[in-house]
C-alpha cells in the first residue's frame, strides 16, 4: 500500500533539558574593593565606560551616546545603555541645551527619563531630580525611600555620598573630570612627551557605591554637561554722558568717546546678526 507524502507527519523531537546553573549569592555580591572605570571614546558621538585591564570583568559596563534634537539643534540628548551595544538596554537619558538668557529665544526645559523603575519610571523635569543651587555640592534624587546622592564638588575629584546611608556617610564614588584650563584635555600623540601626563575622564566606585552605580553615572554626566556647557547672558552697554569741555578732563573725554564708538560698533554687529541691541550686548561664558 502506498502512502501519500502529505500523510506522513514530520518527526517530533523532544528538546534536551537545559540544566540551569545555580547562581550563588557570592557571585551577585558587589566587589569588596574599589574599581576605577575609564571613559573611552568609541566614535564621534559615543563612548564606553571600561573597567581596568587587570579587572576580572573586562567587558564594558555602559555605552553612552549623544545626539542633537532635530527640532532644537542647540539641545542634545544623552542616552546611557548597559553593556557595550549601541542598541542595548536603555538605563536612562537626559536632554540639555545651551541657555540663551535674555536674547529673546524660548529655551527647551531640561528633562531626564529613567527606565526600569516601575512606578517611578518616566520623564521628569531635570530640576526635580538634580539640584545645583548650592555653592559647594549638588544633589540627585534617588527612587522613593532611598534618599538622594550628595556630590561634593569643592575639589577637583568630585566625591559622592548617599543621604540615606548611616552616619558617617560612606564614600560611594569619585568622578575625576578634566580641567578646562589644563593641557591634559588635549589628547597627545603616543610619541609626545605629554603622553605620560594625559589623564582621561574616570569614575572610581567604592564597594558601597555599586548599589547606586546607575544613578552615580547619570548624575555625574549631568554635572559635567552643565559644568562645561557655555551659556549666553546679557549685560548693560556703556552709556555716554555729555559734559562741557574742560582741558583738565580732555584726555578722559577722548577715552570716553573711544569706548562709546567701540560699543556702537559692537551694537551694529549685533544688529547685523538680527539680535536685540536695546540696552544690552551678548556675551558668552561657561558655567
């Protein structure tokens, strides 16, 4: 008896059972020693947070990328992902632009978006999470019930503590930025005599800080962005005062006319750019 091909069922195989390897609590425990991570450039708009070469775990810890807001080109979005992949799990993101104080433009309000936090997940105004109104420190709000991070910014190494920790607060991390006035911010050639003094951005995490590492990294990135972002401000123009001619003040009058002429020239330049010139002139500085 012949059997049609369509009557034959394909063989069925029972998949082999995968034996799950038990994970001990020791493997999930944070390191009992500090680790100094390095921010390493990956491309023009991305970088990795790398452990030291001698570390038992050498895989990149985070992938950090930045892109412009298409509708607001002077505003940039930073996205932090776990691991080394550009399409990996998103930890969080924030958007910051260049403040244009007083020049008549509408500024985009800074925002931060936190992922994987359950009811606390979502987009928030950055000012509700990050507070830099203090003279010697900044704070970063943690999820409800965990307090906040406290960054001491008085010294070159920015030190991080947690307000929810028992006193005295243990040191969680140190963020080591580059100085804007130092030659170390210029990457030297490997054959340059300055190579030995080149210091990349680093993040040193202590044993107590690994439980807060996501927030430590995000808050450090926000701090450094705000520290190095230029902003526009306005200041009053020099006004001329008409006085009667007096030989004793002739030289000062000439000086005054010269300064007024310079101010007028600056005003004309600003007017040519289409910017407001009444009683103010534009200047730029760093925060």
